[in-house]
């Protein structure tokens, strides 16, 4: 330290009659001030008596640590307080002063940069180049900054007096403040910014947050808005992102358990089956309706409660639905947890924009937060990890009957008006027997997936067709609302018009 350079004179070096520098004030940002003193006597035990020849510059009033001396007065002082011979003092003081000024200038520059950095954390700038990193030390102490961004949200979206701060606060949570700041810089009308800027990277997450704001409104405030389907948001980039996270966790010796998703039957679209393994657990919100069609809570065809108040199911269950049951206007149940989804989409888009490089902590947290939102929703619904629908789907998807299922299906569902009796009449006795055996096997497989309290007596191998039909109707009556398209799960029915 600069001040330590003052303590250089030893008692043995002091000579009576010689003049020395006796520091009287040491400012933190300038050269020290010293009195010119003459040694009167060396008293021993680290003490020396001096006479003040020149008191030097007067220290500031109430200066901390200052020594007050008067001309010609004598004082006994500690030897260690004598800095150096007087003729060396000017050069020594100038050197110390220069060092202190340099250090203070660096400190002030660092402080100014810190203040500028803190101010920049809440300055919305559409032309900002995507930062190389968002993880920082401020993420856990930023309540005031989030409050500032809440006000900035109103300005960025032109909401004026039509929204309150309390309505916006739930949108600006969890993600680091700089990420939220840059989301606000994106245009929710999907007008792309300059490539490489935050405005071009965060378009999807900005739109999702605004959808979440509107979708949370109650009915009397016209909450209708187009809530996206999971399939509109999740694709190859999201799959690659999640796989990278899972591989990294595995490489470190850990394992991230995703909510369970059953194996889906082959008649579900291949792309849907692929993405279901990673995202089929996502919750989708089902609008309030008394009809058979399935709608999004934002669908203008129905009048529903807000997205977080309506019923919800896992996405994989909707993948099993017949397209005829999904509203053609809104495409059916939509993303429920919009704010966590916005965070996840932001994490993926940043990762992709950076060339699929390393994944920051906040990005992995965004994915796990999406899982947590699903777990919370299931907990509120008292839904177990493995539901009956899950068990039935997984059981029936294993070893499906393929094309042979058509004959078994016709044998079970034939009536006087559906003309399936013509199809049965075209079967040979051997084919009819094979259809009966297959129908019994599939019904037995279905019953094996049921809890013991719901199982009837086992079907004998030689069971009569009429008994089989009665068992089929009973099972369908009890479980056709448990899983969609129970007939296709039972009999496959390739080529059927869903």
C-alpha cells in the first residue's frame, strides 16, 4: 500500500539536529501532508523528541487521523511516525500522491461502469446486440429493477391506462432482468428486428408474454386471444436444446426425470410421437364448454374462464384425439403455462442464435421451471404420475393388431344399421374365428390395465361372440371418456378416417 512507504526511518538512523518529514494528514486521494521537524533528542524505546520547524499545510477541518502541530512547539512522537529525511519528502510525497490518484481514478471508473451497467439492465433497446452471457450476480436482488421493467412494459406495448402494475408483475418473474429487458425490446406484432439484435431473437417470447397477459383476464374484460398450440412452439430446435441439457446432466453423473409419457400408438403422427417423448407431458388448457368439441380458452367460439382456471390435460392425451373433435378455429386445447413457456422459448432462441453453444444456468432453469409448472398443475388437480389413461394407452399401444383389427372391430360393433354385417359375411369361418380370438385378447389386455376393483370375471377362451360384444360395450361405456379413440387403441384400424 502507498501509505506503508512512509514508514521507512528507523530509530538508529535518526540524528539529533537533522530535519525530517513528520506526516500530519494522509488523504485517500492525494499526496500526504507533512510538518518539517528537527530532532531534539532520541529518547529510546521507539520515542523521539522533535521541534516543529514548519507545520506545513493545514489539514481540513475535522479531517480523520490528522495531527495538529504548531510552529516551534516540541513533541515526543513515535519513531515510526517519522517518514524520511526532509530533503527526500517532496519526491516521496509526489510519488505517493500520483499512486493514490491513479488508484482512486480506477475505483471511480469501476464505480461509474458499475452504475452504468446497473442502469443499462433496465434500458430497453431494440438495437442491442445479443449479449454473450446473461447469467450474472444480480439475479437474486433485483426487485426494484423488475418494478422498473413493469413500467417499461406498459410503455413498450403502448398499454397506457388499460393495465395495472399488479397485472404485469406475474409476467416478469424468474428470468434474469437483462433477459426480460431484451424481451421487451421485441415487437409483439412479429416485425423482425435487425439480425443479431435482441429484437430479432426474442420475438416469440415477447408474443407469449403478451398472450399470457391477455389470457389471464377475466371474462367481463374480453379475454379472447389466440393461445398457441404446443406444436406451434416446439420443433427440432427445442428437441435439440432439451437433449443437450439431458446429455449434460447425464455426463455429470445425474439424471433429470421428465414427467412420464406413455408410448403412443403408431397411428399417431410420427412427428407427434417423436416430440411426445420429450414434451408430451406439457399441460394444455381445455376451454369451458358443454359441447363435444374441444376448444382453447382463447377461442372466440366459446366463452370460457381464463387459461389458468379451466381444466387441463397432458398434451399426449390430446394427440390421441380425433381431429373431428378439435375446433377448426382454435385447433383445440392450447398451452396452459404461458409464462414458463415464454421463458423456455427465450432460452431456446438465445441458444440457437448463439450457434447452439453452451447452455447458461438460467436457460436450464427455464426448462426445469416448465417441468415444475406442469408438476404444480398436476398437484392442484390431484393427478398421479401414472394415470389410468396413461396405463390403458401404454398397454394397448404395445403389440397392436394392425390390419387384422378391422375384422375384430366389425365383430364387436356390428349392428342392424351400420352395415358391418356385410363385412362379417365376407369373412370365412376361419377368419371369423380369428377375429373372435383377437377381440377376446384385446379386451383381456384392456382389462389387465384396469385396477382389480374394475375388472370383471376373466373371459374364457371359448367365449361366445355375444358375450364378447356385451363385455366390449361395457368396457367402452366405462372408459370411452378415459382415453380418446378407445376403438383405435383396441383395434388399430389402419386407414380409418379419424
